[in-house]
């Protein structure tokens, strides 16, 4: 395993650079959202639902994986039995959307093939989406954008080695 530098936030630098930090963060978030919109459409509620379903169902099994290689890449599908159950209620709680809006839009996303129903987990992201070259390119684009933001904050002294 490669030794990595760990960073923390310098609170004084955040205050001294507050407008720049806010601007750079806003630009990075907008670029991340733009990438999702290009693939999944312009409805921000649907974007939030997609992110919530992915986080709800996969966070626990990925973090609890027996080995570092297990489940950390999309080439290794997570069996439904290992996922956390996801419902319209949990989606509404995670996104802040009204329950009926979450239910209605989740149903539309199932009808569109973005999400699917599963006997074990309830609602999950369609595995074909996760395996697509377009989604893999989206993940690569996101990693690049996050790296740009982190580098900018390191250069401004906001992120400092801990």
C-alpha cells in the first residue's frame, strides 16, 4: 500500500479565502451536476434520487468488504443480499423530497430503466447503467473535477497536511 499524505482544513485559511473557497466549490459542484445531467437529464430531483439510491444501497457493503478489492469497482457487482434496503421513504429522507414526489419520480426512473425493483433490496440502480462506458467516463470526469478542486484548495493553503 502506498503511503498517502493526509490533509485537514485550515479554518483560518478558509476565513481568509472564504469567497474563493465558496466560488471554487460552487464551480466544482456545478460541473459535477452538469456531468450527471448530460447522462440522466436535467431534473435535479431525479439526480438526487439516483445519488441517494446508490449511496443507500451500496455504502455499507462497500465499506464492510472483506478485502480492499471487493466491491470497490463497478466490474464486481454487489449482490442484492449484501445491499442495504432502499424504499421511497428512505429516498425521501435522504433527499429531503416529499415522500409522494420521491415515490412518483422513483417509479418514473424504474420505468425509464435507470433504477429497478429488486426482491431483496427494494429499489436499486440498474446494474447495466453502472457497467456502461458512459457511466465509467462520468466517474472518471468526477474524479478529475474533485482533484482540480483539491489541488486549488491545497495551493491556496486551505487544505494542509495533517
